[in-house]
C-alpha cells in the first residue's frame, strides 16, 4: 500500500517540506493558518506548483466523525478546525486504501489519531507516551465528568483534567 504523508503546520515550521523531495498532503485550513505568515506564502506556492504539496479537503463525513471523536477523547475542543482537518484527511486516505500517515508534534493530534487507529509519526520530539481519553474530575470529592464542566456540581471545587490511559 502506497503512503501519503499528511502534514500539519509544525512540519512547515520545522522546514521539512522545503528541503525534502517527498510529496506531501495538507488541507486548506492548514494553508490558511500558514498564509497569515508572509514567509510561508511564496514557499508554499512553489511547493504546490512543483507538485510536492497537494492541498485538499477531507470529506464532510470524516470531518464530522473526527470532530465528534475529538470531543470524546480530548474532553474539550483542544484541537483547531485545521488540526481536525488533517486527521480527517488521513481517515479519508485510509478508507480509500492509501496508507495515510500524519507528521506532527502536536500531542492532541497524536492522541486522537492513535485512538482512531490512524498512523502518525512525530517530527522533532519522541511523541506521546500514553494515549487515552481526557476526563475532568474533582480533586475534592473525586467525582468524574465526561462533559466539559468547569465546577463540580457536588462540592463546587474547580475541576482538573487527567488522561484516562488505554
């Protein structure tokens, strides 16, 4: 199975696409984030015109599926629309029979990808050590919450988050 390497903005910050001859895939949302920085605009256009960067959008069904999974796994919307879009694109590639691998140092992206059985590879760091679902809990009465509450409904203490490891 051929591989398709999906990249987020951290890969651009590390300069990888500019020194590599690999073909990369990303989404419009990632490009919109990067275009806010003038430094990247011309360089991205060169990558696109030389066919080393393909900008595409994930299917709405994959995007919706990953958005829902993100809220369950991360217990809050810690991922941006751009982050969700690259995970959804990787999911689309897997459905289409491609080996979609996400390159990212973002731990939240890695956690969601791992929980969704989507391959990822860290870039500069070692990657996540544990995956799981983030839960909120009260340090006073130890009640756990799945939703994104901020205050314990039993004792009124502020809630904390912890990773419920798989």
